[in-house]
C-alpha cells in the first residue's frame, strides 16, 4: 500500500529536521538573551541610583517640607451657571476683602 495507491503527480512533502543553528547564531542568541535578562534585573537599582544622584543637587531650602501649612489663596469660584449679576456680586465682594 505504501507505493501502489499514490498518485505520481502529488509531490511528497519534505520532513523537517528541526532547527539547526550554526555556532555564530547560537552565540548571538545567548548574547541577546543575556542582555535582556541583565536589563530586567538591573533596571530597578540603576533607576534608584540615578534618582538619588539627580535629587542630591537640589537646595534644601527649595524643597517642600512636610510640615508646611497649606496657604489659603482666597478668591472666589466663578461658575459658568452664574448670572451676570451674581458674577458682579462675587467679584465686588472679593475686591472688598
């Protein structure tokens, strides 16, 4: 049955031998994999070090202190649904402060 029932016009599909790599290709694959793993592992410590280095140049007087009290800027909220009379009244009331 192996040769008697086959049509001679139908080509036989080639069987693959799997993937075969040369030594140079294997070296490149290992180098790229090593670089990607190093990038993932070293990303966090490097980012932390750069952050500390950059922030070390700031003046301590310019930093925001955690005990700073919020400043009341005053003012009045002007909404879009206010009538012109209400707008004038809010502006005049704020000018008198």
